[in-house]
């Protein structure tokens, strides 16, 4: 899945969700790359989408514009899979939202951050009292990180496995995340992230603040997370009057397509055939793009687990 690019396309059940929206069964093949999370660059982090030759399917017009400005024309803004969620899995029972949910910034298999969990747990308690803390599943599996929050009195949970090549992968990851977020009225984090956008789209108010440590983070990854200086995303999202505008722009609400349009754009009206051209351009991307080092890092970390 890593070599064929299908791994990143299937994160969090994105392909499953879009396929159901289009009236298809299973996980159709995608001859290209689907943005799988928000970042402050072109949708793929480190401006990777601007370096790739295969088709790119991004969430927003902002990301589409950045990639097109690099000379790559085969990029299509289709909106985040999240905005198709309610069409496929409508929420029939809605609770009255209350309370605060927190999403601490987390490391990944290829991007490390300094450990500020104990400080952030105290920050949450000082500013919001006892809250529900959602940890990335790797952090949740780390007893010391989990106890940083539990020892202060916070309730700690995780959304589970959204990584498609790991055992226990849950294609209903987004649905479960929405159902949990809908119970709360406020979301807090020490950095803008995909979860912040999802939450504000559901009507939660967002607050960004607290300790965070990028001292051990690769410079390219820092740019992907907080931007290249042209936009201060944390500051923008901290202004409550901006929050509705930001999520609509960044999740590409105005880029949402009908099932017929989406099938045509994704090439799913052609029986999901594997394109020879895609394999040629994917090979070039692997050999020349920064995705190569990331793929090797993911391979190694997965084997270790």
C-alpha cells in the first residue's frame, strides 16, 4: 500500500467513505493522492504535493492554488471527506453539547516533537478543570504519556486506529470521531490541527494555547504544522469570529461535489482501473520526492511494532 500510494489514500476510512457516497462498494483504487489531513502548506506537508507528478486530490482551493502555482496542473479540490460524512452516516440522535475536549499536539512515526504532556496536562487543569483528552493512539499506548493526564484527573481516550496498514484499522474512524466531538461545546489544543477544523464545523468553539515544543522537530515538519510565516494559524483560529470562515475554507465546503461529479473526478466511472501512467508518475515521485524517506520511516516503525 505504501509503494502504490493507496495507504495514504485510505487513512481514517477516507476512501471507504467517498466510495459509499458515490454508491460504490469496497475500497476502489485511486490513481493519485488524496489529502489525508490538514496542514499549513499544500495539503500534503512540506509542499510535497507541489513536487509530485501524479494526480492530487486536495480539500481546499487554497491548497489547489498553491500546487498550481508550482506548475502542477493535475490537482483537484474536492473538499475533505469529512464534509461528505453526514450524507453517508447521518446523525440520528444528537445530544446537547457541553464540556471541553482537548487534543494535544502529537508526534508521528516520521515527525517528532518535544514532550510537554505533563505541562500541558497542568495547563488544561488550570484553565479548564478536568476535561476529556483525546490522545493519538501511539501516545495512548504509552503509559507514561497517558498517566501525565490521568494523574491530574483528566479522562483520557483515543479514537483508535486510523492507519490502514495496521491491525485493527477502523474505516468508521471519522464517524466515531464526529459522534464523540458532538457531545462537547468547546475544543482546546496547543496547535491548530485537523480535529480543530472538524470540531468547529460541528459548532464547537475552539481555543488554542498551552506549552508546545518544536525544538526536536524537523524544519519542514514545523512548516507543515504551523505554516511558513504568511499566516499565523494559531492566532487566526484563536479569534472566535474567524472560526466558521476558516473551517469552511480549509475543509473545502464550497468544493463539495455531487456523487456523479466525484466519481468522474476520481476516475471511478472507469471501473477503478489501475492506470499505467499513474504507476510511471508514482515511481518518479518515489525516486525524486521527499515521500521516499517518509515511506522508509513508516516501514521501519511498522516492522518494529
